[in-house]
C-alpha cells in the first residue's frame, strides 16, 4: 500500500513539474465568452468577416509575428533541456518500477533530486529565455507597423479623451431608411468616420482590458452598458483572482453599422495578439466582435454592449 501511495505522489510531482508553464486561458475582459445586451450577442459570431486591404496587411504582420514566436517556442522546453530532464525523469521512474525495488532507497531520492533540478532549471533558465524572446517579438512588431502601434499605448491612469473616442459623441450617422422595431444592416454610411471610430475602439480595447486586470469596475462602468457590467460582475464572482493581460498587437475594422429601434450599433472586428498570463510563452490570436451602442439621436457616448467570439474569419 505504501509503495502505491509513493508511486502516485511521484507521478503527481512529475506531472506538476512538466506543466509549470501552463497558464489559465481567457483572462481577457469577457472571459472568452459571447454575451451582451442583444440576444444575437449571446452566441458566437459565424458570419464571414469582410476583408479590406488594411486588414489583410495587418493579418500578414500578425502571422509573421506568430510564426517567429512559435519558432522560438519550439526550442524552449525547459530552456532546451526538456529532452534531457524528461528522459532522466522517465528513466528513473521506469527503472524503479522494473527493478522490483519500488521507490525505496536511492531511486526515490534520485527522483526527488532530479525533479528539484528541473524546477531550478525552469526558474533560472527558462524564464530568462522567455524575456529575451518576448523582447524580440515586440521589437519586430514596432519595426513592421509603427504607425498602428504608435496610437495604441495608453497609460492606465489616462482617460480616452484625445484618442478620437470623445469626438464621436456629436457625430450623427444618417441612414438610408428607417423601419421601426427592425434592425437595418447597412454598409458603412458615407458620413461615418470609420478611421476616427477605430482609434477610439482600439483605445477602448486596451483601456478596458487594463481596467479588467485591476478589476476596476468603476473605470469599466464609464465605457459599458449596465447589462454588460452586470455580466462582468458575475465573472468576478466566478474568478476573483485576475491575471495580467499583455496586448501586443491590435487589428480592427468596422464590419457592421445598424440602427436597432432607438439605438445606433457599430460592430468592430478585433484580431488581437496578446498574452493572458505572465508565464505564457507566446502570444495567442484572439478574434472577437465588440458591439458599441449609443442613442439613435447621436447624443451621448458610445458604450460597449456585447462581445462575440468569432468562429471563423
């Protein structure tokens, strides 16, 4: 019985060491879910995403950055020593089982010692490589797309004034028709300033994720509808321990402009590279539709009303 318990403990220890790089997914605002103030927002977005020359260029840059990051990751495993330590761990474990001596004496102590060495290697060497590789990915990002990223960094203590978001308050969109109680899907109206809107939308993406990392609902409340905020409060109850989201690249395009009853709705497609945990080796690609609303009168500011995960793009 004691031998079986010892085997279980050692297996658990081995697995724990090997998954130290594991991170909790969906730390970003919204938790990777589809939800919002309209019923269609409660399911993933399945329509094709309209493409534009700018989005295709941004997508190519995203792929280049991801490929470079994956290439770096391929040689990382425990600082390039994963095969050695993995073999030692497996050899010690299998050897102990086949020898008939269980985990008594030196075999068990060897396993503990090797596990400790693996942990030290992870802490000292693996972390150092992650830092250097992250720096190279970030440098390539700024070198290839400086005009986009120069608009992105926003200190957490600042407001969205001056980023283009506030200037949209007085901008009123004219629709070609008006049908009460019915959604009107249009192409982007001529008088809709898409470039200015996207500046504000990108700023909102960064700002809201930063506020979510801090669980700063007071800040989030300024830019979201009451229903959206209620959902976030529920998510905080489920996950009170936040992570730090590191946003590396934000691509965005307006995919839809609608008038729904007494509201204007603008849907923005975000294609983002980010990390949802400080120990995450390489950025992941996040594709979401953010739905911003305001009164149809054009008065008041735009607020985030829902997020949909994109099934395909």
